């Protein structure tokens, strides 16, 4: 046998062995390793724990069914979850570890805009599908990234959804025209989107609204007295704040202590949380308006959402989910659906299916897709809630989702003055 023929046979044998080994590994793989981090300690630990509940429910549900159907083969799901400690640098470094050391196939996102913003850069650089339900700022999705998908609708829409309800109350003669707004917002991309939504609505209102306070604050504040003094001095009709849960609790406690009261008060997406109710007392959170990505009340008109609520209560001792758990669950479900539709664990194929995804959803509106024109960020509608004296927070807007009428002006003020 000539040297050239021998070399050719050896090369063919090598290719066969490599292909055979790859085929064997693919057949031997019985689970799908999915990585995620969440803020399980630090400032956002409570909410991180809620997202974990949503993830846990989704993984448990699908594993009970034998896992995902990937090209005709059932594969179990393995969630490798790490604590990013509510810290940007840690969130980014752990994402890198999950991808390059732990060799996960896909990533689910963390919670909080600043953490998602940092972590998504790592996912994009490593070309791995990154599906998150915890980052709502449009800045995350305006970078032309291909591998990042977000289930939280933009905070700008949150702001305009709330302002739509305010405007309906103004048109009904319940709020003054023009109405003055004290606008305070966390100094993050999240807060800047909230500010943009409110100010643009006011600018297009033909004199219906005037922003008289426009101030930012840093996350994790302990003393908001100087900020609240400006709000009080402005005697604004509307007090509209954008804040994460810890800052909402701190600011509202100081607001109440200062004897303040506005015709409408909102902390953006915060308001009805049990932690706030326990910390502040039911009386001190009455009539606060919030616009949220999901509510268990959506289940009244959405069978998928009703099924989710039932499963969640069964797993967690009868406790009803909040929007945090719902978004964690739906984030995992979106990734699972794309993997099954791809019929493969190939990252490119799964990314393509995520980009094309159109599925029934537990979210308001009942549909989930990642529109390319919005940088692969969901644009589902918000629901507006209001805390009532009975401790409930019914949906008051939009009209097709409302289960109760909202109350304006705030009867707790007890006078016609904007701020006591």
C-alpha cells in the first residue's frame, strides 16, 4: 500500500471516529444544563427569591413530564443557579463562569435592570441564548444584540399605562386640569425610562399636565427627606416615583412621617407587595397606584395564567404568586418552548426559534413574542392596580382588564390641598 493511500485511510478512519464520538456524546447526553444567577443575597434578595420560585416551578413541572422533547428524545432539565449577590460585577463574572467553566447550554437571566444590563454583555460576547424576565430598561435592547431576549415590557409603557388611567380620571373631572406632577426616579436606565414615559405624556397633553419636580435618587437610599421636602414644597397634585421595593418602603415610610398626601401617589411597579404592607401597615399604603407586568387577577380571563396560579399555590402552600414569580416561570417556559421547536441544543437554532417565537402566554394580552423592531423585548400590555382599604389591590385599568373602579383623588388627604 502506498503511503498516500495509507494516509487517506487513516484520515477517513479519524473522521469516522470523531463523528462517531460526537454522535455517541449526543446520544449519551440525557439532560439539558441551563445556567442562571439571581440576587439571592444583598439588596434584591427578596425578589431574587421570588424569581427562584418561578424558575423552580417551571423546571419541576417539565421534569415531571419527562423533560423536554428534543428531536424526538426526552431530556431532563438541570438548572445550575448561582447567587450574584445583587452585584453587577458578580452577575457578569458568574455568567462567564456558567458559560465557559460549567459549560451550560443556555442562560436564564437575573433580576434588576442594572444586573441584566451587565450580564447580557457576557451572553452576547459568548453567543449564547440569554432569556430574562428581570430587565425592563430599553437601553438593554437598543444595542443591536442578537442573543438577548427580554420578557419585561418597557418601563416607558408602564409610565404611560399609569398616565392613561390618570388622564381618564382627569377627563371625568376628578383631577384638576392642568395637574402638577412631582416626578422622582431612581438613577438607573429603569428610572430614566420611567421619567421619559411621564414627561413625554405630559408634553403631548396640550397643557393637561406640568412637571414641577424632576429629581433622581440613588438606589438603596436611607434618607429621602431632602427629596421629599422638594415634593412637599411644590404642592403637586400627583406624586409619581419610580423605585425598587426597598426604596419604595423607605421612601413611603418617610412620606407618611412627613404628613404628606397627594391626589394620586404611585411608586411605578411597586405598591401591593406583602413585604411593604407588613413593613408600613395597611393604612399607610392605601390608594397607592401601581402599573405591573402581571397580576394573579389576569387568571380570570386567561386559562394558562389560571393554571399557573393553581400550580403555584399547590407548590407553595396556598400562597398566590406576584408578578415576579410569574415572570420567572414564563421566562423559563419561553426558553423551553424554543428548544423544543428547534428540536436541538444547537445555540444558533434555538436563538433563531426565540427570534421567531409566537406563543400563548400567561402575560396580559395572552401572547408572547420578541419583536425585532424593539430589540427582542416583549411589548405586552401592563395592568394598573390600586391598593384599597380592604387590603386588596384590584386591577383598575385598562378597561378590558379592570375588575374595579379606581379612586381619585386620594380620599386619605381629607382636603382639597395637594399636599398636607
